[in-house]
C-alpha cells in the first residue's frame, strides 16, 4: 500500500503530537475520557476515522506510526504495531499523566 501524505496525514500527526504531549498540560481524567472515545471510534468505525478518510480502508492494517516508520524504510510488523498503538500507547500516555499529575504532585 502506497502511503499517502497530505492534509489527513498532517492533521493526524498534529493529533498524535497533541496526545503525546498531553500528560504535561491536560488532566489525566480528560486523557482517560479521550482514550475511551478512541475505543468507541474503533468499535463503531473499525479504524481511526482519519486513516479511513486517507486510505478508504477499514481493514485496520495501518497506523500513522506505520506510515512514518515505513517511509523511513523500517521493516515492521503491521499487526503488532496496530496492537501497540491501540492497547499500549494510550495507557502509557495515561500512566505518564497520572504519574506526573498525581504521584509527583
């Protein structure tokens, strides 16, 4: 699958950067709500709506992380990266937020 870079990719990248920086300026409770909404999106649409818009695909085989890494010629396991981006990264972000805002407070 040829990677498409354009407005959807840029918007998606901004959202990802927003989420990775969010533990330092957004309440962990709001982050938890955003994770919940992300899972609702996956439940109803089967994939990220920006990936669907960009690739017209609902097979859940590519993420923005896949796009970036494959563009730099990294060989990756797409299924594993989908799993990590869905079930590891959100909870890592929440964990960082909780640690930063509650434990270190």
